[in-house]
C-alpha cells in the first residue's frame, strides 16, 4: 500500500468503470488456430472516452459512486470494452506480474465485452460463484506465472469460508410480505 | 460340495492393491493440495479429481466382484469382538471408498466448479449450486478424510497383527501374489 501510494496520487483517475482500462497482470498461454502456443497478457480497453477527474472532485463524490454511475450508464445503453492480448517475446518476464512488458509487443484484438445489464450483488448470479483465474476455456491455460495458482488456492479457501457464512448475507427478498 | 476359498480371487487382490496405492496417494494429495499456494496446487487438484473418480469406478467394480465371489471366511478361532470389528471396518471402508468421491463430486457441483477428468473430459453436476449444500459436503469430505485415514491405519495394523502375531492366514488371503486359485474343499 505504501509503495503504491505515490503512484495512486499521480495516476489519472476516471469517473466511470466504463472509461477504465482493465489489465490481467497475470500471463496466460493461449493456443492459436494452428496449434501454436503464445504467452499473453490481456487487457480490456474502454470504448468510452476517458474523462480525467481531479482528486478534489473525487473526494466530493460518495463512496459507491462508481457502482451507481455504471448502473445508470448501462441503463442508458450497453457499454463496451475491446479485449486485446499482448503477446510476449521470448525472454519477456512472463512469470512476474509486477514487471511490465515493453510497449511494442504485438497486440491482437480478440473480442468485445458488452455489458448490457448491471445486477446488484445480493441477488445477482455472481455472488455464489468463485471467480477462479485457473478455470479457463479450452485454448487457454496457465503460464509459468505462479500467481494464478496462488489465487486459485486462496480463492477456494475464501469461497469455502464465505459460503459457510452465507446465511449472514441474505438475498434481498423483494416480493416477501413483511 | 462347496469350494471354500482360502484366498481372495486374483481379481480381488489386484483391485485391493491397486486401490490401496490410489487411496494412499489420494489422502496425501488431498492434505498437500489444501496446504499450499504454490503452482503444484493446480497439479495436485488436477490429479485429485480424476483419481477420485477412478477410485469410485474401481470401488463399484470391487463391490460387484465382492458380492459375486465373497471373501474367505475368517479363522474360526478369531474372537467374536475381532470378527465384528473386521466386518464393521470393512463396511466402513466400502462406504468411504464410494462415499468420498461422491461427496467430492457433489461438493464441486454445489459450488458450480467444473469437474475435469484426464483428457479434458467434463463430468456433469450431480447437485444444483447451493451455499448450504457446499458447506455441508465440504465439511463432510474434509472430516471423513481423517476418518478414512484412521481406518486405513487400523486396517494396516490389523493386517500386521494377522501376519506377524496371529499368523492365521488372513494376511496371506490378500497379500499372496499367486495367480491360481487354491480351493480347499469343504468337508
């Protein structure tokens, strides 16, 4: 936290998840149509134009303004991110998610993420799922990056503890008579 | 005339020793995989699931073979409490050999995890996704693993007791490597 603090103060902040770029940090091995394997990192690039926001303006907003903003924005129309994978060259630090790869690495657009609906967590289909970064579709597998395995092990433990306490996180029953 | 086998059939002995290796490996893989966050975690999990299903299939075959061929009778001079312990512990072992993989499969199903076998074959979910079921089955899988471990130790201790102390042929009924069936004719 302390080491990231100077970066956090100077980094550009946006006012919406829809304007944010998301990076995998972890590398994965993707197989192309010819069967060749490539170590990649993926990024989701926002279709919406980022509008920077100052620290002072940020401080004036509510603690959950990003969540409210994305809900309203998606209600007004689907939001999109382009999925881009950067392909490592031999010798790139594929095993260390804290090290960036050079900017000139080949980037390939592989798809578009379209968000059409935002559902609140307590009743949504995502609340009881463990988002395990090692559960991958065919054509993708873990690389020599050791972190997805560590995340998988830790998230499984966390999931076991969380589901054991599910009764303390009730769903919002909207149609129940009081 | 009824043939009374002094040994288990070669198929039963093969299944026993094959499963002994699988189950011992399974217990240690299980303990190992919940104790690490290193990349070997993924390797261990990817062995644990298919090996569990292998044990389930082998246990069902073994149960069918046992029902078909039975088992050599215990020595007549074995004290009744020991006979009872032998019978009950074998019921428990069969229940665990079949029950543990089912608990694991059910637990993964209740968490909506994919169950991937060797070669990328996916097994269907056997239960709907459910927090409470997942917790129940996870706890059962966890604690019964220790029960299983204790039973295996008891089983090994009893086998050695028969082999080294009583020398009554019970150990040889399963440990013999001879492939031809020796049948003693009942009087």
